[in-house]
């Protein structure tokens, strides 16, 4: 079986938010070029995903992220949908992109502070965040078409931030009641067909990696329910630990 035919394009939008959140990406990224203040929505999005990650890991990525919605709704239908190269998933690339993001944002913020008075602060800050959103839309969209819709998500700086705060949340005991994971209710009924892996937006392999308590513990899982809703045996659920 070829790589191109292994991964399956299927519906990933199981709520109105996931179906239409891509509009926010266009509103901020494109609209922010004409009305920069729209970019001021980005800090609130960042705060929301950080707080959520303390309790639920990368749940934001699979259920609320505007860019994720853009990739799943608009890019997936035209994506080659092939295997994402391993080097794009490597710790080196993830760390490098995150570091570049922090440095770039810091430099631009310092410049804005130094030039205070020349333009309204809300205008300059908004434009900075709007440009960042537009960059993700363009780069992530291109990678999504050429490789796989969720290629950007492998090394997204916001996803990295979520991973960091998720680890903190686990240490503080905040995840116990809220962190829902893919759970196989009846392992003996599993067909071993691998469809959960074939439809996974992050190209993870749940059917090969369930823990002793029958849960998929991979922190990269975005809790999107795609595997749950596509299991032929209907034995997958999302349950807290």
C-alpha cells in the first residue's frame, strides 16, 4: 500500500466551533492587515489555550484552534495527505521553531516599545499579532497542501507551549479529573485494522500504543475525537484517567 493511500481524509468537525473557527483565522490574519486592532484578539487566544492545557493537554488544538479548523476544513480537501517527514516532528525542529518564535516576538515587542508615540500602541501590537497569524495561515496552509493538513501542528509554537503547561498541570494534579484520553473499552473486540491511525490528524498510532489501563497516553494527541468517531468496532471513547 502506498503512503498516499494509507491516510484517510474524513470529517474532523464534530461541532460548530470546529466547523467555522477558521473564519477567525481569516478575520485576524487577513482582516488585521486593514484593521490591526483585530490582532489584539491573539493574546486572549494564547491565554485561553494555556489555561486549557493545564487541565486537558492539547484539547484546544483539536477542538477550538482557528488554524486547526482552517487546516481541517479548507486545506484537508486539497491536501496530498501523505506521511509527514519525521524530521518535522523531531525535538530539534520543535525547539528551534519555538525559540525562533520567542526571539522574533521579543525583538518586535522591544521595537514597538522603543517607538512608542509614533503610532498608537494598540495599532502596532495588533499589527504584530495579525502578521504572526497571517504567517501561520500562509506557511501552514502551504505545508498542508504539499504534505498533510496538520503538518504545521507538529511544531507549532503554541502547541509546544501547551505541552509545557500540560506537564506542569500533571505535576500540580490539575489533569486528573479533566484530561480525557482516547480509551479502548473492549480491547478483545479490536479489529487491528489501524483505521484510528489512518484518520488521525497528527498521524499517531493509537491501536499500537494503548497503555495497561487501556488509554492512549501520547501527549501529542489533540483529543479531536476523529479516531473515536471512525472506529469500525465502536469501542473507542474519550475518558478521563
